[in-house]
C-alpha cells in the first residue's frame, strides 16, 4: 500500500512523503478498511513535529480518522462484512490506502453522506461528545462557550450543542470567522480581535460549560464568565499550557476544571465512547441537524499542503485527505 511517512521521524510539513509499505492484515477482532478519505487534525501536526508520540501499540504513522469500505474481516468480528461503508477512530495510520482498526471503533457511514464528510466525523465527534456531554455534562437549556469555534472541533461542537438543545457562544478571530460560526448556529458569535469578550458574554448571561482549546490566554476570562456549578473542559493549549488560576473563585462558584485527551484511552473505553456516539449523535446526523463543514480536500500525496493549510489557521471546518 501507499502511505505517508515522516522523513527523519519528525519535522516540518515538507517532511511528509508518500512511500510504499506492506499491507496490514486484520487480526482477531479487527477489520481492514480500504481508505477513501482521512481527516487531518491538530494532533497530526503535533505528532509530525515530534511533540505527540503515538501511544504504545498504536499503528505507525499519522491519521486518527478515516472512511472507506471494509475489505478484510478478522476472526470473531460479526457486525461488519466486506463492502460495508464505515468510518473509524484510529490510534494512528490513517494517512494510507489501507488501515486496520478494532472493529468496535468503526461506525456506519450515515446514509447520503460521502466518504469525505464521513472521514471528518470520528475523531471530532468523539472528542466533542466525551468533553462537552460527558466531562462537561451539557444539558438542554445550558450555555456552552467554545473558543476556536471555526476549527474542526469547534464547528462540530456548535452543531452538537444546538442539536442537544443547548445555547452556544462562539469566539473566533476575525469578522469572517465570527460570521461563519453564526451561520452554523451559534447564538452569540464574537470576534476575539475586536470585541470585549467578557462584557458580551456577561450580558448574555454567562456560561455553564467552556470547551477550551486556547489555554493560558483565556484562563481569566473563563473563570470570570462561568456561572455557579460551571464546568471548564480543556482539550488543547494553543496559547500555552501554564495559566494562573484563582482557586478562591473556583471554590466560590463551585467550578469544575478538567481536561482530557482521546488517543491514549484504552480500547475498551474507546469502544464504549463509539457506542454512545452511535446511539446519541448518529440520530442527529440522520435528522439533518449536523453536517461537518469541510473547508478543503487534498490528495493523499499532498498531505504536506494539507498540514500547511491547517497550520495557517484560516480554515473554517475540516481538512480532509482523499485516497
């Protein structure tokens, strides 16, 4: 098969190169997917730079989500058959023509959805569900604050929160991105470069859950705008991982501060999460309440260009490789 390799093990986007590798084989409890599309995510950028190593036992290479057809079924797998259209959450190795995955980590491609859109779902939807609805415990009628609202995670979180009956405040950089978040359903969409975020969010009534992909620069803002019993969930630290926290404010408001990653979770935990996503999120997709916006697609051989596009930060939604 052909797959993307990182020359030297880590480096700039230009280090990505298409090479030939042996075809993987599905073992017991696994399926092999003929990959048609693969999502590009920020953890891929970190791994390429040598800052986010794959966990032990994870497949070699970049790529945490794919969509395609099942072309090999391992022993003990009963749900999937050759030819089934699936998307899947991977521990790595998605930037390739073939990918092997735990059969429990695959989901059916929703009806009337192509492989490009389906490849934009697994990593993003699982991340949002685990952090907004499980760790953040967002309920209907509550308000979710999303920083970086036009990222792949952000646009998905807007749609999922609205589908669940929540209200959404979105922050992003620039008027165009603020308009895009508003068009996706945000009740209040703020341009972080031109507006007083704290005043605008306070006027809206504060927030109950924060999905924080920024880190240090918004720590004080998050503490100020969270309501009593608020939940602050950190999933990335783009502005820095070290922040000053007012513990007295957390105590007085009874705020819960937590965070998580997805990739290193045990296989059984990922299987549980996938099952919850299929039961609760897939019906929203079937009902037309959410569709992942795809900003751009690139052929697998142009993975370097896809990484540069994501690093530039001017996209709205997902970037996907086609195979």
